[in-house]
C-alpha cells in the first residue's frame, strides 16, 4: 500500500481509535478520494488496512 500522507488542510495528525475490523487501537492513514464530484478523505486502519470511515469536508 502506498502511503499518501495526511492532508495539510485537515486537522488529522493524530487519530487513534479502536478498529472495528481488527479490534486493535491503531492510527489512521488518510487518502483523498473522489466521491460525487467532491474530494473526501478515506480513513484506513494502520494495523489491518481496512477502510474505517470517510470524512466529508462538506460545503464551506
Ligand atoms: Zn484494523
């Protein structure tokens, strides 16, 4: 898996929570993805690589 790094404009430097897939308390990787003509951030467990949630910046 390619590490993309955290987006500069999101306060996402430290996210640690329990993963529902592997049950471990792990960090999160972020990846920007296109969804419905907007860029959202998919969060991946650093332990098992499962996508845990997506962050929608929403209209600003
Ligand atoms: Zn996991």
